[in-house]
C-alpha cells in the first residue's frame, strides 16, 4: 500500500510537470493578449486533469484592472504549485503574472482505501474457502476417526466382552499416527480389562477378608470384655489385698513393738538395779540385748516404709532431683560431720515424679553410698544423669567397699545383706524399697560393682506425661 501511495504521489508530480510544459505557454500568451476566453478554456482544461482541485490565474499589478481568474473550490489543500508567467520582449523577460495549481490527495486516499478493502475482501473469501477445505480434509482424515474412537471408548463396558477398535478407512501401506493411536488404545484396553479382572479378584478376596476381620473383631471384643471384667475383678482383689496388707503391717508393727518395749523396759530396769552385781560378761549381754531391740525397731520401721512404697498412691509433679539429693547429703553431713567426702551432684535435673517416693529412693541410695564409703579416707559420691538410646539413666556412684557381682541377683530382695553387720550397719530393706519405688514409676534399676572399687546404681523413671529438663 505504501508503494501504491508513492506511485500516486509521483503521478501527481508528473502531472504538474506536464502542466508547465503543455499549458504554461498558452496561458502566458492568453494573459499577455488579455484573452480572457482563452484563459478560461485553458484553466478548464487544467481543472479537468485528475486530482486538480483549483486553478488560479493572477495578473501581476495592483490596479483594479488586473485579471484574476479562479476555477474550482479547494476542499483540502495538501499540495500547491506556483508557475511564474513571463513574456520575452527583446532581450528582456517580463513577469506578467502567476499561475497557481492546487491539488488534493484525498482522492488518493479513497482509491487506496477502496483497493485495500477489495484486497481484504478477496483475501477473506480465499481464506474462508481454503479454511473450509482444510477443515473438510482434516475432518475426513482425522476428526471423524477421533469421533469413532470417542464413541467406541464411551460404549466400553468392562463387565461385558468387547471387540478391538478398528477405523473405517482404507488400509495404508505404511502405518500412520492414527494407526499407532488405535494400536495404543487396543493395548490400553487389554491392560485395563486385565487390571479390572485383577481388581475384581482382589475385591472378592477383600470381601472374604472383611468378613473374617469382622468375625475376628467380634471375638477380640468378646475377649476384651472378658479381660476387662477380669482386670476389674483383679483390681478389686488387689485393692482389698493392699488394704489387708496395710492393716496387717500396722497390726504387726504394733504387736511387735509392744513386746519389744516390754523387753527394753525390763532390760533398762535390770541394768539400773542390778548392774553393780554383774560382771563384764553380764554387762555385755545387756548391751547386746539393747542392740537387738534397736535393730528390731529399725526392721519394723523399714518394713513399714517398704509397705508404704508399694501401696501409696502416686502424686506426679515436677521435682528437682538435684535439690533432693543436696538435701539428703546435707542431712548425712549433719549426722556425721567428721568425715571428708567429695560430693558431686549434677545441677537442675527436673522430672515429673512422686516427690515423696523419689526422695525415699535417693535417701536410700545416697545413704548406702555414704555408709559403704565410710572406710575410704578419700570418699567420693556422685549423682548424675546420662542419655543412652533415647532414655535417661540416673546414676548414684561411690568409691566405697563395693560388692561381688555374683550376688547381684539377690541385691534388691528384702532383708538381703552382702556385708557383715559388724562392718556396716543395716537391715537390708533399703535397696528393696528402691526397687519398688522405681517399679512404681515404670522404670528399671540395676547395679555395677567390684569388691573394693565402689558401686554404681543405675535407675530409670518413666511416669505418665514424662518431661525432662537440665540436660547435659
């Protein structure tokens, strides 16, 4: 379109040049001779040329008799050319007037618009028919076969037998994309049918399994109900046994303390009234009687403590074991301040547990460590915690007398002693109490030792809602 526009503009310029060569001389002669009629004829001729909108002839001179002629009305002046009109007189060229030719390119725009509209219309018609033809060819070659495939797939019923997919067209010498697509669909359908059959088989088996599972669940529920009834019955029996045990313990302690008090009273009276008559052997027997009554009282107290550690209800709360251990050590130092013992207690070991029972546990373990390290001039006692395989282990360690690991199996049994009474005092209840307190907290307790090399007592605590602080 731009080239057409340039050609049109060039044609106008060429036409203006032709006016100069063809009409200018005649206009000059007519103007010189004041031939108005001839001027108008020439101006009409110029006006009839294409794209000429207005022609003006103006005689030079400002007097009222100067000729001015105009043909046409300018609507939109885009280009104007001026021709100087002259007359040769001898050797002199005289300027007698001017010829103005005004042109408009609106016609060019209209012609170009019409041409563009025609091109677009023709191209649109061509495009429509070409597109229609392409769509028809595509329908014949592809779309109708895709529709056939879609209808075939829509009508597939896995519960019924069905034939393979085939397209209604002439066989090709060489397989094309549609042939590959049909082959892929047929393979997929075969696989789907095989998978469907497998799923049906699995579903049948699942139905059988569900029936068996429901039967098993019914049996388990029946067993659970029976077990729950047994647990309730056993719990009631245990509660009754605990009550009877508590009553028995208090009864036994009362019944045993009464004769002990009488024996101790008789011993004290006999000592006060007849001590002057006794020889050293007799006084020794009296001191032995006093030691035996004290030992029996201690055994009764330990027996009651062991009973409480088994039957008391747990009261779980956050307890700082480090503070409990420091308090127990402080009590031991006050009871025997003459000893020089190195004590190391890890700080801020806080766990949820029963404060009363755990204090009893640490009291027994630290008291044993204090007691069995008494013959070591450089005694050392430690309490700390270590983590192993996700579990926290609490350790009370000393460098005291130790014991033979061959007898470790009986270490936590009541009234079991691995040392002579003359070497270390005690009734053999402390470690049995420790074991029961640990068991009440869902933990374990064990010992490591060697004779003369001290002992390590390990225990774990796993009460409900177990949380830990003060990790190392």
